[in-house]
C-alpha cells in the first residue's frame, strides 16, 4: 500500500452548468432598401431547407443522468429498486439477498453478485418519470471496485448519496464525494434506514458538513426513529407523511397531514412530534437557505430522510432528481487542427452525434459471449443505421445491436439523445475511453486509470486452456475489471488490482464465463508506474537497464513494475528524463505526473 492514494488530477471531460440557447448565425443581408437578387434568394432558400439548423435542446432538457453512491450496505441497491418501482419501470422490487433467494435486485445481474448479495459491477437502468427520461447508474459500494465507480461518475450529471442513519458518513463515502467535488458534480443526500435505531438527525447533518465540507439544506425531516418512527415532515409542502411499514407501499398508500393541523399531529405522535419540530427549526436556522445555483456548483446538498426498504421517502427523492438535478451540460473535447490540439466545447443540443465509452462489460449474456460498450451520449441524436467512427483507430463502428438497459434486460434503441446511456454490442475494436462520433474527430478525456497496489501471478491449472485464458484476460482487462500486465521478458501474466476482492471476482468469472480454472499466487511486485520518455533513445536506454521490470497492460501501455518505493526513487535518479505516472487515461493515454 506504499503507493498510497494518488491525487486526482482535474479531468477534462468536465461539466459546465450553463446552458445558453443555441442561436443560428443570421444570413448576411444586402444593404437596407436594396433588392436581393432572385438567384441569391433561391440559393439561400435551397440551402436552408436542405440543411436546416438542427437543435435537440427540447429532448436534452428532459434528460436526467445520475449515479447512486454510498458506502457498502448503506442501502444503495435497495433504493435503486424502489426508484425503479416508483417510476413504473418494474412491477416488483427485488431485495438485495445472497445465497438462494428466489429474487434478486434488478441491478445485480452477475452470478457472483447474486451469491454474495453485493454489487461488484456498475449497472445502467433507464426509466420514464413525469415526462422525463431518467438514466440511473447503480455503482459498487465496495472500495475494491472503486475504479468502476470513478469511471461511472465521469458519465453522470449528478449523484445521489445514500447514508446509513446509524453509521453516518463512512470511509468510502468520503472518497466518492471527493471525486464528485473534483468534477463539481451536484449531490443529493438521502439518509436511509430511519425505521431503525439511528443517530440524531442533527448529528448526521453536522457530520456531513464537517466531513465532506459541504453545507446541508434539509428538505424533509424525520419524526422519531426506530420503533417510534412516525414519518417525515416535508419542509416545502409543510406537511407530514405518516410512516407505515411495508415493502410494497406506494405513494398513494401513505397518509399526508398538513402541519397546520398541529394539534392532530401532537395528539397522535406526542412528544416525538414536538421534538421533531424543535430540532427541525434548529436545523433550518443553522443551515443556509436553499440556493439552486449553489447546488449545481456542488457547494450545497439537499438532504432527505426515509426508509428505502419500506418505500418511504423515496418519491420525494425521485421528484428532487427531476426538479433539482441538471440536464446534460456542455463538455470539453479535443480536436486535431493542423497537427495542433485544440479545445472544443461540445454542446448537448448540437446536431452532430458524439459519445464516449465509459464502461465495457463482457458476457452480460452468457449464452452469446457478447461484449457491451456503454456509451454516454454527449451531443446530437443516435438513430439506427447511422455511420459512426471510433476516433482512436479511425475505423467505422458497426455494432451488431444498440440497446438501452434495464440492468441485464435490454431493448433496441430507436433514438437516443445527449445524457442517455446506450450499449453497443461489439466483438472488439472498442476500449474504455474511446470517443465515437458520426463526423468530427473529437476526443473526450477524463476516464481515470489508477496504478494498482496489489499484484498476483496467474497460474493456469490446465495448460490446454491457454487460448481461453488469453481471451478472458484480454476482455476482462479491456472492461477494467482488473489490470492485466504481460511481462516483456515473458513468463506468467500478472494481475493488478486496488482491492483483494477484485482477484476473487476475476478468478470466478474466468471459471464460469471462460471455462478457465486458474490459481493465483503471490509475486514480488507491490506497485506499478506507467512510463514515458522525452525521446525514443532515452526510452530504449531505460528498457535496456530494466528488462525484467517492464510490462505492457491491456491498452499496450508500457509500465514499470516495482518491489518497493525505493525502486521508483532509484530509477528516477538514474534516468531523470524518464517520467513515472501513477494515473493514466483510458484510450486517450494522457498520463498524469507523479
């Protein structure tokens, strides 16, 4: 663990929060009073009707794309199920269960997820609610899969943070929030499990503000907790929704009483109501007032209370996503002009299609051994049959199918706009971080790849399965489930990870998805650095000095393998013109300095 947590560099595939209307440039007109020649008028008219200015602003404004993040076991996946239930996307909400449960969470589609009752891969779900299209991404909460979560956070416009009311702000929550803050991603907070014995809500708010450095603005407030949990007060509607236990409850099933009937509420809930009103007044008095612009700038978080497992307080959160969260915003990309790299702002309402691959998932359908490239649409409109190009390779992309998701279930895409997440079924040629367009050579950046801190050697139990092993490691490496290194000097493949659980998942997937049984053995390496040089001659000299320490990863990027921190310091002293990078980009291959 000597490599430590690397500092997150500012990522360029960033959010801009203003959405100015796109104005078409007016045609140049003749001098005032001068008649316009008929031929010119005819030409202008023909040009306009042949290529009318296209804007998809009305569609992009309807999109909301957000990720659910939390520490493990805070109730994130359960809340995801309830949001889907409330939107009408599913009929029966699944529980997060391990072992032999008959029904599992919609977002947990992988076999190992069903066995362990945890999320180990992010999943995408699209639903409609109040005439809006909502793209919801459920992320792994376990720190061993944080890389997948970091990549997902580059593809969303906002985040929903789930906090366990008994435990408050936990370690993984802090890490994820820091990533959101680095990207100025707006955050909505949901304090879950209020039907259990939990901490005082004032303490929770104080901890959120202290630990995360972000002011809170309560939108709902709990009355009681645990067995005496009476419901929540909605500060915007000035009413109280009465709690009733039950996993199948719908919004219309809950009783709502206005606060103007204080005597009724006091008679019904006793001292708990008075205590709640008092603490709510303290919280409101100590909190800053709601400011939507501050929220969009990730400088304020609205806070909601409830119980996900009982469907309680969930609709308020879903409404907040629609009402508060931003639609897709402009993103920065780069374009080669006269061999010079120039910045360009890509607006969601632009007519040209562009998107970026933020996730590659192998074998979602075990029967077909397929690979899905998850693409966040950045601009324009996707339609079936349109010609697209992978900008890294310059090759045309012809997916066998293009789908939207309900976790593992898919539907063919008729159209998709900026903010939508669509999946391209592919058979190679696409990697994490690839930019896909229907025209301009745009390259989005900002998909991070962290240097691994743990290494294992792959030993194949049956040598006859080496072909399957190569294929499995290549595909799992490309999807980012694990980092795969092939030593330049030959020998067994190496796996690099940020958490031990990643090794177990990859071992399980190699066996179940590729029929490839492996044994993982310890090795001498404790870290890696991607390397670049000022000149090819200097790189060749370095390679000659360390032939046994070099390896190439799944993206064919050269890496230096380390056994201790002393290795890196010594190599830097011997070769000052060699650069060692703890972070690189997927596909874009932009390397960040140590």
